[in-house]
């Protein structure tokens, strides 16, 4: 328990504490020690960083990926070690631990079960783990309603839309407009993109994020996943969701209303903004972040996304139209193909090609199907992973890291 935390401090539990979202969340918490108290942390294999976080924030429960990590943590912390749990059960324990808000900061499908556990335990959730909504948006929405908890978006685009919708009537919304930076390959030709290295794909112009999401930004798959996330978070049908490329990443997204009025949320690109809003909602914290100076910014540019060079965006709309499990299939195929690309030796366009082939094969058999429960989604996810791995076999991509390793948390 943090010695500085005030009596009315909001108690936080973090899933993915050593990843990009986790670290930035703890940086906000460190700036407002009387506002927040960290009760639980879940990390993967970065035991050294987790040990530092434990010394600083004093959670009463932590979890790591493996037994070896738990042993190392006990050695490092000695008598100062909190309760330590391991693996999938450890993630669930952290999700259900005593807290007012759970920060879902894992990357990929691994965050699905613990996020659902947090909701079922009656915790409000600050959601950065977009795959949860991508894989099972309708199901998660029902669970949120049943539990009577709040789902606060951390993704910058969805935070922007959430802010633009505040005080508005749902029936007055005409459409949601998500902005996309366009990523590092925005101005590259198809031939140049085909030769892109891992390092070039990881060189995002505006945002500081983990490797998986940075690759997704380069392919526009990230924006596609965010379209699916928006569809379920805000209950808006796909025909009323648009994407516009905005290279400066200052307008974080917009909402158009039936009277033609458009509300946008602006700010310098810094994830601490949306993270802090989710942590402190409905209040705002006086953050030490770079301020937007419009005269210095000078201009804001917008362009239509090029879905020929970046086919992943259209795949997201195809998945939304294809049935309830299709987005989970697309997401799983993408996790496998991105991990293969990150491992090296694979051409960048093969990510989109693999994703498309897996989705098409699924839609051939299952178009329009609904899902009854999480087990069906997990089965679709597993099928898609197997199919993607089959397609990528012999690509010379070498062994692939697990999602947790890829995300650095
Ligand atoms: Mg985003």
C-alpha cells in the first residue's frame, strides 16, 4: 500500500504493468500519489522491471508468466515480496483483486479472460487491450451491462470519441470518424513497402507504443481493429464509421451529428492523456504533458486511406460484415502474421496477405454465423492461428515469439 495514497485514493489493478500502457499508467500514478493506490500488478517475463515497480508502488498481489519468474522475483525482493501468482490463473487473480478500476493493458488475445474476469468481479475497466472488444465485443457489452460496471476507453481515438459524445444523445450521432496517422509507410510506394525491414516498420512517426501495435499501425490493421472496437464500444453500425488519415496525430477522432456539426478532440500525441482521463474520469488531472499550440502546429492535414497499399483496413470491415466470430479470426491471424514478421525474414505485405487468406477461408464456411459464448470465439481464434501458421510455414520466418514477449510485458 502506497504510504502517500490518500484515504479516498482510487485503487488500481494493472494487467500488463511492464508493457507500454502499464509503464505510462504508472508514470501518471507516480505524478499523483495521493489520488491512486496500486493494489495489484500483472507482468509477463520482465521480472527486473516488475521488481522495481513493486518496490515503488507496493501492491499486495502480483503475477508473472512463469514459475521461474516467480522464483527470481522472490530472490530479488526477499522479505519485501508481495503475494506472487503465476500464469493464466495469476492474471485472473490480479483482475479480481481488490480494486476500484482494472487497467486492461495486455496486448492481444491473452487479455480476454482476465478482462472478462474483472468485469464479472464488478470492477470498472480502463480498456487499452483493444483485442478484447475486437474478439468478443457483443459478448463483453452484455457482461458490462449485467455487472453494471463502466468501460473507459484508453485507446486515444476511442477516448476522443468518448469525450465528443459526452452529454449528447445517441440518436443524434450521424457517424464516428477515426483518425489514423498513416504510420511510417504512408508515403511509401507498394514496391518500397514490400522491401521494408522490421526496424523501418517499428519507426512510428508520432506515437510511442509497443512493437505489436506499432506494426499494426504500419499496416493500418490497427485502425481496422479500432473500427471494430468502436463499433462495439459505442454501439454504432459499421456503415456509420469512417477512417481519415491525419499524419500529425493531433485530432484524435471526431463525431458528426445529424445537424452536420462535428466535434473533435485535439491534443499532442501522448498516451498519458487518454490513460489519465480513464483513471480519473469524470475528473481531469493537471497533467505535465506537452501542450498543443495551434500556431506552432501550423497545419492539420487529412487524406483518404489508400486501401490498395494498406488492405488490412478493408479486412476489418469485411470481418464486421462476415459474422460475429470473423473479427476474432482476423485478429488471431494478424497476431500470428505480425509475430512472424517481427521474428524477421518475412516481407511486410505478407501480413495482409496471410490475414486475408485466413479470413476468406473462414468466411467460405461460416459467413453470417452468430456466436453463443466465449468458447466458440476461442475455437475460431485457435482455428485461425493454426491456419495462419500453416500458411506461413516455410516462409523462413524462424521461431516466433509469444505475444507476451512481443509486447514486452
Ligand atoms: Mg489508437
